[in-house]
């Protein structure tokens, strides 16, 4: 019975991760809840997959910040909102055949926008952001000693 539950959680976690990845591209799929569901399922089925997800270059920090209540970085919020409104705006203007579908799309976009704006904006500590042009101040200080 334990193997069945592990397999179930592994399958649901993998499907959630796949849909979460699609949600990055398709604004109607909720990325964050799907990634959180994948983390939950992996935590109950595979320590290896769970650690991979939390330490993943693209998803790990995003999941950790959200789970720990630190929120989303400003850049990600702006990018998410821009992609959301561009894709839904395009679909509402050029693809949706009926006015009620357009109205529904715009309602979804408004709802997602309100949700994103209510999420706390995460500002990483200054010492965690080395300048793009060279070594950090900390590195220079250590090198001069």
C-alpha cells in the first residue's frame, strides 16, 4: 500500500510540475500553486525529486521564497504581468469569437493581476546582489586583506 501512495504522489507531482512549467508560458495556468503541489507530492514520494525541485535553478528559489512568505521579486512580477496582459489581450482582441469570452478572459486577467499585486514583493539582501560589472565589495575587501 505504501508503494501505491508513493507512486501516486510521484505521478501527481510530476504532472503538477509539467503543468506548472506550461503555466510559465500560458497565463491561464496557475504556476505557483502547481509548483507548490509538486513540492508537496515530491516531499511525500521521493526525497531525491523533492531536493531537486527545491534546489532547481529555475524553480527552487521561487518555491522557497513563496513558502517562507518572502514573496516574489519585483522583476518576476512585472514580467509575469506583462506576459499575462499581452497574451490575454491578444486572445481577447484577435482570437475570442464572442463578447462573453472576451469578458471572461479580461476577468481572469484582472483576478490574476490582483492576486499577484497582493503577493509581497521580495527584495533580496544587498550583499546577495554582486554587481554585474565585477567582483562584489565583499570580495574586494577579502582580496585586499
